[in-house]
C-alpha cells in the first residue's frame, strides 16, 4: 500500500496568467506571444496586447522570417556603416531618416526598394497599381513615423504572404497598429505641412485593410483630405498619381466607379478569362495562376447577389492581394511575355468589372487604379508585336484576348470625360462653401470600428451634393468588334527600356473601331497622364496577411510600444 502522500505526482498545469482577453473569453490557452498571440493571428482578429501590453512584454518565440540572404545582410551592414542608401535610382529627397531605424526595419525598407529597382529595370513600373509611388511614400515619411510604419507594414505583409510566417504577420500587424495611432494624431493637427503625410498613410492603409468598416472609413478620409488640399493639390508629391486615378481619389469612389457598365460586365470578364484559358496549355507556367483567378471570378459571380457588402469585401481579399503582388511575381520569375501581360490586363479588367457591376462595394476591388496600367500593358503588347519577328501570340489571338480590356479603356475614357465637367463644378461648389482649412480638421474621430482595430479613425464623408452625376449608359452591343489595333502600328519613337512605356504618336487605336468616339493612347483621356509588388493567389490562411492589426519604427527584434 502506498504511504499517504507518496503517490504519483500530478502533472502540473502551467496557467496563462497574462493571456489576452480574447483567449480568456474563449477559454483557450494563450501562448502570450507579443504583440499578437497565435490564436488571435489564426482567427484574424486583433490581439489586445497591442492596446495594453503587459508590463514585461514576452519576446516572440521565433524571429520573423524576412528572407535574409548574405547579400542583403552585407547591403544593410554597409548601409548602416556608411549611411549611403543602396538604391540611388529611387532619387529620394533625403535618406537621413533611415539612419535611426533598426536592422529589421532596414530589411523591410530594402525589400520594397528592391521591388522598385527590379520593376524599373524590367520597364514594368507603370504596369502596376502602386510601385511607381514607392519613392514618393518614402519622401512623405521624412519626419513622420506613422507614414514609415505604414510602409513597413506593407513590406512585412508582402514577406509574410510569401513565407506564411506567423511572426512576420505579427510584425505587419504591429506596424499597422502604430501607423493608425500616429495617423490619428496627425489628423488632429492637419495642415498644409503634413497633408502629404496624412494622404500617404491613408492610401497605404487603405490598400492593406481587410474589413468593410475600415475600407469605407479610410476612403471617406482620403476623399476629405483631397478636398481639403484643393488649393495646394497641384504641388503635392502625389499630384500626378491623383490626376492619373481621378475615380479613386474623388468622392464618387464611395458611390461606385466612374464606369457605367451594364450587368453583363462581370459575365464578360469571366468569358474573357475562359478564352485565355483555352489558349494556354495546362503545362504553361501561367496555367495555375489563371486557373485560380478563374475559380475566384466564378465563385464571386455566383455569390455576388446573395451577400452583404461586408461579406463581399472579405471575399475580395484574394483579388486585392493579386492586384498588388502578381506583377511583382511575374517580374521576379522573368515572365513578362505576351501571355503574362494579357493575363495581367484581364485581371485588372476583372477588378473594373466587379467595381462597375457592384457599385455598393464603393470601388473596393480597386478597379479605378488599374486603368492606367491596362493602357500601359496594351501599349507594350503592341510595341512588342511591332518589333518581334516571332511573337508569342498571333495578331488574331492578341486581338481577341485584349478585346474586352480595350473596350474597358474606351468606356472609362467616355465616362471620365462625362464626369470631368461635373467634378469641376462640384469642386467650385465645395470651395465656396467650405470654411478656411485652418479652421477645421478634414477628419474627425469617433468610436468607429475598423474591423479588428482599436481607436479607429472615423472619417466623415465630405460635403458633396447628394445627387451623383448622371453617366451615359452604354451597352456592349453598341460597339462592333474593333479591328485589331496590332495591325495599325508604326515605328515606335521612344526607347523601350526607358522608365515609362513608349507613347509614340503612331501607336494609337484605329478610330474606326469606335464609331463616334476618338480614342487614342497618346494621352487624350483625362484618366491618364503621359507624364506619369510574389506568389499569386491568396487563399485561406494567407488572407490573414491582409488583416489590420498592430510598429515601432525602431523594431529591435522585439516589439516595443511608443510612449502613450
């Protein structure tokens, strides 16, 4: 008989005494990983560690996977020692604000800068939604840590998406949380001096938001900032970007895009993707990406009439991520042939079709940002067709596969021209009825929710006329199938390896293909200005990389909160 008190020892249970409130409420064990526990990361919700960090914040169990290589380590070591920014082609106004950053923050800066360099060398910058603005974002971050935090969050999000590293996702959450907090303070002191910084952070965060409330709040804020900047917008470092994408930066972005497609636009975009699929064999390097895009498009079309806007926005996350990262993937893989560019053009057209078919989504598919890129892709395709003896695709194939993207461009031009006069009248109305900018902040803060974010800014909609401008209604039946523009090219007049794609006068659409409308790629459209980010489809848990969350501009390998 076992003596009293000498029986088998009961296995002790280590309690989580400092677990987050979410885990305690769910009665599950919290691993206390700071600043975002793994349970909260798994369920795509914000961990309250970001709001109320424990007195002694535990270190993460593993270091973030930031894809270090010996060459990158050497570059950053040299950068820290000499203070010389290793990417002179970005032509930044100042790089001194990088000197105070930690090696991990410098790695994130190095990642985005490498994307810009690679895309520029491939002459593909203008075929993206965002890469051309990387230098402007860095310049806007000078003196504003919250802008730098939003940049670091975007870079960490991309690396987390590539590696599926929980620790790197936590790092992205952390930077976004501090960016939001800093944006709040900057909005409370909005002025001409910090307006570019407020706009830059708002744009960057809008690209990363994963919940409907956050999207609408940020877009209202962006519209209000643009309105408040009306008297000095022309000298903003983002003036050309605003001019090239008027629908995204106008108040009408919250009322749907500027295109008045009929209900068939999403159906036609699906059909166009199917035609491309029929021409790509299953062994083609792009076949898997195309298959995933097709699955997304078909699934989205089937559920678009039965879901609320918030549910549809959540389903848009794979598309939104692809819009940013697929061009980077193609350049990284050195796959920039005709098939790849046609696939990109059709992906962009799908985004436009979703925005125009479901105006309730307020442009959440980012279609309004794709128009200039579609034009650039089409110009490059026609140029390549002109100089290549044995083209990857025949003229007839290119003609058929680019038919819908070209019609999309034409219709966007028509709608943009129709809106131009109305927008100018509204700007005059708003300027005459708005108090001086120094008398108010363009944003105000309420207790609004941005999904999983605390203390989220509530950006009130600008005071615009309640009735949206009437756009001409067009039907696809109105336009006959245009003759191939690939048959109407001349000798390009610019260097194909220049930073922007060539815009020779001889490379324009045959106006006979669009009866009643003159359509040229030489800059006639008010939506364009001649002056002008990676594996593909996100699915399941990878979508978490696009959730908001919580930075320290001096992240030293552990998470440190700034003093409140």
